[in-house]
C-alpha cells in the first residue's frame, strides 16, 4: 500500500531532529486519514482548527486571540494519533490550493542527550533554525510525536537522570513556541502523546486544541474489522465474505476495549491460528476471529494488571 514513499532521508540532508520531510498534499497521507475510524464530528473539528490556523493567525493580532499554532492529540497507544496527524497535514494542505505546504516529522529521541546542555541546544537549533527556515519558505506543518519527550512535566521530575537539563529542554521548547508563534503565522505543530499526564502544563496551555482520541466503540470496532477483512478480501476472496457471517457482530463486540491497531493485528493472529490457515489464509473462519478477539482482550487485560 505504501510503496512510493518520500526519497531516502540521506538524500534530503535532513537536519538533526527531523525524521522525514514530505511535500503536501500527499494522497498516501490522505489514505491514512480515511483509514482512521473516528467520529466524523471530531475529524471535522480537527481539520477546521488546522485550517483556521492558516487563515486567521496572519490577519489577527495575538493580543486578540493568542493562537500558538499547536494542536495536541492524546489517547491510548494504537488509536491512530500519528496516522491522523499525517492525514490532517494532507487534508489541510489540500484545502489551500497552490499553497506549497510541507510536512516535517520530528524524532524527539534524536534530540535528547545525557550531556549537560546538549538537549537544550539541539531543541533550540531545531526550532529556531530548521523549523523557522521551513516556515519562512512556505506554510509548514510539524509533527511532534511523543511530545512528552521534549516537553516533560517539570513538576513531576525526580532528582535523577539529570533533571536540570530536562528542565532546560522543556524551557527551550516553550520559548521557541512563543517566538515562532510571533514570527511565523503559517506554521502549525501537531503533537501527539500517549501520556498526557507527563506533558508539561505550560505546553498544554499553549495548545489551541487538545483532542482526546478514544478507543473505538462497538460500532467503530465493527467498521475497523470490516475494513480489514474487506482489504484482505482483495487478495483472498473468502476472507472478504466474513463480515456477512452471523457471528460477525459478536466478534466486533468482543473487540471493544482494543485499539484499532490491536484489532488489525488480531486478524493477523487469527490467520496464524494454525499451519493450515497460515499456508492458506482463505481457510480462516469467523470462529478463528472470535477466538483471536477473546485472546487479544485477555492478553491486554493481563498486561494491564502487570503494569
């Protein structure tokens, strides 16, 4: 599905901290947006907020509406926050004809260092130079995955693991967000976090929108499961018929409590339920899927108790 990606990173001479660069719009990212099963009103709100960033901020003084150009997506792992953010970048760019948007994806872990002051310096250079230069060249959307890595809650830090440097790195993020908000209204950050309680409150206060991406409800589970089976049905026709089974709704109900990624992996586990189905996936049954859903939930519950 994702065969024609952006050129290799080495070919782009990407600056430190930038994991990937893409020109927008990018229809592959549009497919990600469509693949995330989420209440349409939430998707509409998310897209509208991103569009407003590029229509309002350059025209209205920040003393009137203090927009920072930051959206934060929070929720359990596997709910599709990163895919949604990438898809949002595509949909936003597509809404502005001829806007020549670009997407920068930041790898926060490449910026951290055990050496005193190194993380703060790397963060400051990324924001004040690389991101600022991109925004100066045209409308830019920046994906900050696992933002708690760069904007850790300073009030919860222990005295271990060099807390002074972590404080300084978070300070640097906040200072740079303020500076970029003033100088580059055509810049939007979309941040994600599985642990919103670990994100510094000063960062959250700068977010124009904080959106909770929930685990799928029963209806969403059915849509995700059906989408997965229908996709497999393009290669293995018999699998595409499973959503019509009388047991399908029960199977979908047993998926409640799993995230979207876990549901799709559960299907893969069902295909591997025996050597026979592994060799010939068309032999998988709705009973195999039901057993897979029950096992996935049992494993998820057991894992949760162990934490």
